[in-house]
C-alpha cells in the first residue's frame, strides 16, 4: 500500500471545496444571467462562466486538483461591481474531457490562463487567485506583467519551497495524532481508487484546522462530500494526478522561490489572509512584503476560505483596494 508522502500530506492544504447539490440549486436560480462558454486549448477545451458587470476579474481556483465551483454562490456576491470570469483549469472539473494528466504542466496552466484572457478580449484584467490559484496568478504575472491590471491573492499558498516547508511543519503540529488516522485512510485501497466516501473522510480530518468557526467547517464538509460523490472515481483520480505533476513543477523543484522575483512587479496587489488559516499568515506576509506597494489585509476569526467565512470583510477589502482606481477597466 502507498505511504502518505510529504507531498500528499500538504497538497491537500492548498485545495478547495466543491458545492453541494443544494448550492448547485441556488446557483441555478442566482446564476441565470451567467454566460457559460468553452475555450479551445489544443485537443481539449476549458469550461468558463462569466457573470456580473464592471471591472473584469479572472478567478483562479485552488487545489490544484479542484475546480471553480467551490466559489459559488458566495463569491458571486461581488457581481454587482465586477465582471467575474471563472474557469476550470485543464484536467479538472468540466475541463477534464480529452485531457491526459501527464500533459498538464505549470507552463500549460499559464498558457491556458492567457487563452482565457484572449477569449474574453481583455488587455489587462484583474487576477484573483485563491490558495494554489495565487501561485498561478504570480507565475503568470511574472511572465506577462503588462497583461495584468491588479492582483488579488486570497489565502495564498506558499510562493517558495522554504515557506512550503513551514506550512508542512505547522500542518503536522496542528493535526497531531489525527495525522495517523489520515495516513491510514490515504494508504487504503478505497482512497487510492478515488472512492468518494474515503476521500471525504480524509478531507474531514485534513480540514479540521482550515476554518475558524465550527459551523463553517460543517458546511464545507457537507459540500465536499456531496461534490466528491458527484465527481466520481475517475474524475478524482485524474485531478489528483494533475495535482502531482503541478507540485513537481513548483514546490518540489529544488530552491523554488518566487519571492525575490516579486520585487520586479509593479502591479497593484491586495493580499488577503485569515488569521485562523492553516496556512501560516507569514506566507501571505512574505508575498506582500516582496511586491512593491502590496496591501496586506489579515482578517481575524477567519480561516482558509475568506470569501465564504468573512464575506463582509472581503467586500470591504475589495472596496478599499479599488476605490482609487474605480472606473478603470481591464480592457
């Protein structure tokens, strides 16, 4: 049986959640004005969903093995002031068909993001990255700084291998003896085969310290279990393989470190952290420190899913961040 590796231990710390069936029903009513399209990328295509009016914002989901749907319906509350453009990254969610996991790399994710930008005819949109999505946003911005008007990095994953090691240490300390329970599940045949019940049981342990309030934790767990069942074994295993490859392209690279490179960016940046997040606030602090002029907002009584747990604080942070530039569009 497969042992739980360092990669497997922490990879989930950067994932996000899927909506429950009840949430999907809400979305059907609330998202009637959403525009759903498919964007060709080689032999496959990306699912995208756009809603709202105003400053265009491309939303980058976390994981890297999940899709955009965990943002809904909560992040849609910003649609009154922004045009939110969600998409499922290649090999994940509704962008999984005709995709071989081995063909998904960091470079292909960056290229796909640029194809999304071009598809919507945006010169320089806002990029909003959550967790792993923040790393993807930074990798893109470093290569194409003129194609990004603003960066919003929400509950960002580590931007360096050294911060990733700090996250792993903190994660293990918080889980304590529960780490043995998680290892037992992950090494089991059911989990390895992508059984939704086993996967949900693992993440119930994993997310024990991801959210600050018990009610938010229970809501997330119910959402995740329903979503894993909906995703099925094949989708779970494929997305997991994609995640493995993307980790080999980033945190597992010897000396991986974006922080010194961030000093070259001249892009207005908002970094949002939850003081109750299982990713240490220092991770967000290091990113904000190295991007010139970046604004850091650390929210008390908030965990890894700030848009869900602390929606009012997030809305206030957005309003303050965009107030001087309101009216400027990304195209």
